[in-house]
C-alpha cells in the first residue's frame, strides 16, 4: 500500500532573514498619520512581461486604500497610485486578486468604521479600474466563532470554484458587541484569531465550511498559495513569517517559522501580511512581507528570496 506524505519540505528555512526594501510609503495616501510611511499587504501577479503589485497604504488622513505598482524585474517598482477606494469607508485593504477568464476579481478587507472588518469584492478587465461588487462575506451570526470580524481574504480559483481562506474572531463568552467600532473596544471583547474557509461558484455568494475554524495558532493576515500539488499558508507573527502546509487546503500542519526577523530595527516587531510568489517557473521564490518596526503602523514592503518549496512524493 502506498503512503501519501502530505508534508512540505523547505530546503532552506530562513533564519534572521535579510529584508530587501521593495516599496516604501511616500505618497499622501501612503504616509500614515505619523508621516513616516505605512504600506503593507502586497499581492503580486504576472501579466505578460510585467508584474503587478496591489497593496494597501494608510494615508495621512488615517484611511487605508488599495494601490498598484508595476515592475519588470520584481526589484524596481513604478507606483500607479490608488486603484480602489470607497468614499466614507475607513479601511479598504488586504487585496487578494485572481483572474477568471478575462475578468480580474479582487477580494479585500472593508471596515466602514474602525476595524469592523468584513470582506468585499470588486471586478476589473484591466486590473486598474475596478467596479465595486459589495460585501461578500460578513461576520458570522449569533455565537459563531467569526461573529465579530472577518478579513484578510486569500482566494484561489480552482476547478470552477472560488476558494477563500480568511481570518476572523468572535466574541468572548458572555460579551456583547460594543456600540463603538474603535479598535480598543472591539479587541476588548474579541476571542483569539483563527482561519476560516468558504467557497463560491460566482464570487458573490459564499458558503462557509462547517461551524469551526480550519486552523488556529492565532493565525491571521494570511496568504495561501498552491505549491507543487499542495498548499502553503503564510501568516504574520512577532517572530517573523510563520507557515503551515496542507494537501487539500482544509487540514493543516504547522511548520513553524519560515523567515525569522532580521534582528535589526526595521522588523523588530515581526512580519505582517506575508505573500509568497509561488508557481511562477523555476528558481527561487520571492517572499514579500510588511516590515513591522514595533507599533504595527510604520510598515514598508520588503522582499526575501527563498529556496524552492517542494512536496514529498508518493512512497
């Protein structure tokens, strides 16, 4: 009888990883309220001989918007400015982009006030001009594990269906949702973060998988990618970029730290919103992360080269 080994091997786990600056917040919509820059949540796709990076940036007004930058070598990036925003909405960020036929789909975190996160969608024919399609996944009902907030979607399109992994949290036992959506009010009644899963055939109507999260470990700000017949999940932490692996995208094995912090000042607080550029041909894989200086509000996007991630075959 054959035994399928559902484990992934990283040929070189990165310890004290050296972050190469890729993108810093310099525009009015990227400077942050402190005017020192705050960009993160990169999503990178290849189109012909160009690379497109959609990413989040916090402006001097405190609001987050989704921006676009382009590159031909993954090193030098040409900023194109804001491509997705919603008037009067506090937080528009965390883009996950997939192409279905001739249509680009973007799924993103939306918070009308404070951090009252929910997941919305937009569509485009060129990746630049987007049509808002509204909220597609709201917090769960009643005492659901994700009844407080849901966000940071990571979406793949496979075999005619959209597959979404997202982070969320619920209310602590005996707590009620506060009337204020300010971060401190919501966090005071929140359970720990976990990862949920949902599917859709049209991108607009989603069905959650079961009534419990599919992964815990306090994971959040995640990114899931298809790698060599399996799945890799990256998620943020104070120690650096952590990861887990799966054969089907539903049952996950924790793998520990993929890329540890450098030990320097730039990422002393950890890595945020990691993104793995995988299955783009032979050679190294590029890991993009937000570099957290310690207070989660002065991020820039850095790049780290990792060795090829492979799946052990049948034995």
